[in-house]
C-alpha cells in the first residue's frame, strides 16, 4: 500500500505530467498511464483543498464574535 503524496508533491508531479503531454511527442500507452496518474493526483489535490477549506470555515466560525 503506497502512501499518499503531500499536496505539494502531488501538484508538482501533476505539473510534470502536464509538461510531458505538452512536448508533443506522446506515446499512446505511456500517455494513458500518465493520464490515469494525473487524474489520481488531481483527486488528491482536490480532496486536500476541500479539507483546508473546511478547516478555514471551522476556524472562522470558532473565532467569530
């Protein structure tokens, strides 16, 4: 079982995959693998951002008068 990457690591890997696709020299099989990994990374980033947003809302509620 692999450990989930941090937001920063997931975002950096997602950027690297995007750059790979932008080179224009894309192997179909490798591209499919990278696309799938990109979707996984995007989901990790989305979930982390949602967690942070919920925490910010909680903190605002806690410290509002």
